């Protein structure tokens, strides 16, 4: 197992993250209005996702009309997915890259320094 971890740690991405001591300092900066809007839209997509489908299920059961859920469920889920993608586009990938780089560095350092 340690050989696999060492081989993974030898990749350029991980070596540079460890060398640069990748951190979360980018999160200290004030996000732009576009990023805030994107994150808000992502949050909204979660509200119109499964909770809306659950509401459709309750309405479907109450009215004894299963087609409400059978048709409305996939449509609502598809809409929430499109809204999520719009939010991701607006928020950008910068914060995701910073977080993933930091998480990778921390994980690999813990695995390498772990006592067998």
C-alpha cells in the first residue's frame, strides 16, 4: 500500500502542491458578485432538487395521481441539474481548484507520514 501512495505522491500535481504548501488563502479574499451569485444559484438548485421531488411525491399520493411524480419528478430533477450547472459556470472553478489542491496535499502528507 505504501508503494502505491509513494507512486501517487511522485506525480507532478502532488509534488507541486506539497512544494508550494498549497493552502486555503484564496478563501480569505472577498468573492466577486459573480461568484456569490453562482454559489447562491447552486444552493437554489438543491432546494428545487430532491425537496421539490418529495413535495411532488406527497401531492401525487394525496391526489392519487402517480403521473404527477412520474412526469414531474424527472423534469424537476433535470431542471435542478441545469440550474446547478449554471451556478457552477458562474462561480467558476477557481475555488474548486484551490480546495482540491489543498485537500490533496493534506491527504498525501497524512498518508506518507502515517506510522505503519
